[in-house]
């Protein structure tokens, strides 16, 4: 699974979590999405972990600066499974 494939799958998750449409690109970050607050973030992380069958470590997701880095983290977690 490459970054583009992960982002495509993330797009479907974002479409269900956020009320307003978010067009994902590797450069998109939480500050670019007005609806992306702490509660939405938790819902998003739970949905991502479930969809990809991965678990994130404490603080790990916060280190990702944008969707591209988050996708890379998912790829890393998947390769460790």
C-alpha cells in the first residue's frame, strides 16, 4: 500500500467523520479544516485505526504535520503488523 492508496482510503473515512467535504491532499493539515477539533480528531483516529487495523502509540499521531505524514505513519504501522 502506497501513500496515494492510503490517502484515497482516508478520504472515505473523512467523508463519514466530517460534515463539510474535505478534499485530502498530502499537504492538508488539521489547521486547514475548520471542523477538525479535538473531539473530531478522536473520532477520526478511532475510525482510522478500525479501517486500517492498526493502533497508534501515544503522541505518535500528533507528530504528523499533515495528511501525507499521517499516511506514511499508517503504512509504517501496517508493515509492522
